[in-house]
DNA sequence: ATTGTTGTCCATCATTGGGTGGAGACTGGG
DNA sequence: CCCAGTCTCCACCCAATGATGGACAACAAT
C-alpha cells in the first residue's frame, strides 16, 4: 500500500434523497483519507436496510426523506443498534426536527452550506465518540428549551390555524365548541410566546411544527 | 482521442453556495459526455465574474445566493449578454421566485431532487434553444397567473402581517392611520384570494413573497 | 383639459378573535 | 383513597379585525 500506516477507515453510510446532494457527499467523502462510503440510500426504508447490511460507523442522514423521516430512521435503528452514530445533515428545516433528531440520538447536526473541512472534522469527532453542534444550531436549541410542550389538542388547533381556518371552522372540524377552541388557542399562544394567531402560524412554520409543504395539499 | 467524433462540449457554469451540492453537480456533470464544467461560483458577485470570464453556454444557478440573488444575477448578466441561457436549480422556494426567474429569462427550472438524467436532458434541451419546465412547477405557475400584482403599499402591509404585527403597530410603523391599514389589508386579501390575515401570512410564505428566514432576524 | 384608472388614504359598523375564570375527567404519587 | 397536576371543555366581556363606501391625488391616454 502507498499509505504508510493508517487505521481502519471510518465506514460511512449516506442517506439523502436528493440525487445531486448525495452524489456530492459521496464524491467529497471518497477522496478523503480514512473515510470510506460503504453505502447509499435515498429513502428511509432503504436506509434501514443499508444500515443492517453494512453496519457503518457513521450514518450521514437527511431529515426530510420519503417513506420514513430521518427521525424515524434514527429511532428504529437505535432500537436494535444503540451504539449507532448519526450525523444529521439538512438544508435548514425547523427547530422541531433538530430537537427531535438530537433526542432520538443524533450526535451532530450540520447544515448543507458547511465547508468540506467542517464535514470531515465532524465525522472524525463523532466517530471519536463526541458530539458536535454548530453555534447557529445551538442557539436555536437554547431558544426552544424555554418553551413548553403543546398538548395534542393544542397541536390540532395550531395545525388548523396554520391552515387558515377560523375559530368557528376549527370548532366544527374538531367537533368542540368555539369557546373551547379559544381556550386552546389562548394556552398555545402562551407556550409559543406569541400574542395572536398569525404569529402562532409563523412560529409554527419556523419551528417546523407544521411545514409549508403540508399547506399545499389540503388534508383528507 | 478515444472519443470518435463529438461536437464541441456544452460549457457549463455552476453557481451554488452549498459546497456539497456544488460538488455534487460538478461531479455529476464532469463524467457526462459532451458536457464540461468550465467554472464554479458560490455567490452572486462571483457568478457574474465567472460568467464574464468563461462565457458558458449554460449557467446552472441556485436562486438563494449570498450577496446577490439568483434572479438579480440573471438580470444583470442578460443585460450585457442577452443570449445567455440559464437553468434555475433550487430545492423548493416560493412561486414568486420561480416566476421572477422565468421572467428574468431563465429557460428551465429544476428541483434538486431530480434525477441525473433529467438534469442532463434539460441541459441539452436548453442548449438546443428550447425551454423546459417540469409539470409540478408549471402547475404552480398556472395558479400564480390568475392573481393580481400587489401595490408597494400592500406589500409593506403584508410584510408586517407576516411579521406578526397588529394593525395598530403596522399603522405606527408605516405612519398611516389604522383605517388605512385595514383598507390595504382588505385589498391584498382579495388579491391573494384569502379571507384573513393568517391565511395572507401563510400564502405570502408559500409564494415566497416573504421568506421564513427573514422572520428570524428582525429587520433594521 | 377631461375622462378613466389606480394607488393611497380615512370613517363607520358587524364580526371575529383573544383575555379571564372556572368546571369535570383523567393520571400518577403518596 | 385522595390529592395535585394536567388536559379538555365551556361562557362571558371587550378589543381587534375585516367589510363597505367613499374622498383625494397622480398618471396615462385619447
């Protein structure tokens, strides 16, 4: 071998649905000394299959995936392989997903705008058993920590609000009285630290509690 | 040469701020017969410089860029080189940007989730002087066509609404009476085909009239 | 100049929305 | 068992919102 004395390479699985991005990651990683891409997956189900097949040291995973979300994939894999290490890689997304991913056991969270050096450094850091959260993400996490969890009902109402429903419509939809809707709104306004439904809607979108995509297709 | 009788390759400039994605595009394109990446740029200003330097046949460009937006880049380049051909490549973004990009002279609009084949096919199509708009995009464009343009003042008000301001606050901010704010709201509600401010806010975000990012940082 | 159009502005009125207090159901610990 | 805590539900009150109608100025077109 030309390489004098290297350790075993870090075996990486890349999970990402965007072809271009996946290609980019693989191309970047495969020229790096000590890192080896052992598998690729374009959706959640495939990700789990590939993981079982290759048992990689590190799984680089996007949160927005077809079939299963990244968070679900992390949860399921950790169920059977608790020592699995994940680096979440996403364009932007809401705070909610970041939070969930870290709770599910992701060790690092990177934005797609990062430099190659950051990516490599993070892979090595996580492989060494440590975590890495960029300052920008940490800041948003901190904000989130202060806020309380929404109850299921409050979540239902918030979802309707984001979809532009009036209190009366929400009441009909959820089969409760309009007064009750107002109560839920009142308490979720408090939890989201906002003062009216419009702010609640934008806050929900910012945090990823509801996604912009879900607005296009009316729900069945 | 090993290749028997090829035409001159299509010379492509890649403009994209996400390192990973840019790498992916370059890696993908450079293995394609008849396509040659002649330059890369990570922001709007660099894009214009690289364009002048290389005069590519096709410019593959993201809309969300530092320094100058993709739309601005397209406009400026077409000012001096009207025959320049652009393929807009973006993750998702709002309808507004799609519309503006096409108006500015982009010939095609692709989502980053596309297959390699689609990308290559589109490059060839555009290089041959034709356009290519995927059905999903075309649909959204069609929706947009029916809607009227907002007046500057209406736009101001809408922006404030998305930022969660009350009518009174908007009135103070814009130095007009609250009644006037209501008038503007009323007419912009009509133009956006919605019935209240919350729907207006989400519609504005969907269409990219206002972006989620701009919500985080309070404007100066 | 005059007509038409469009954008900005304002006032009044009915409706909606948010604030407050409080009742019954259900949970987990002591 | 009983208590504290939480979730869900509802009614009443007043402020904010949206609908309507109309005044005024700027501008284009003939």
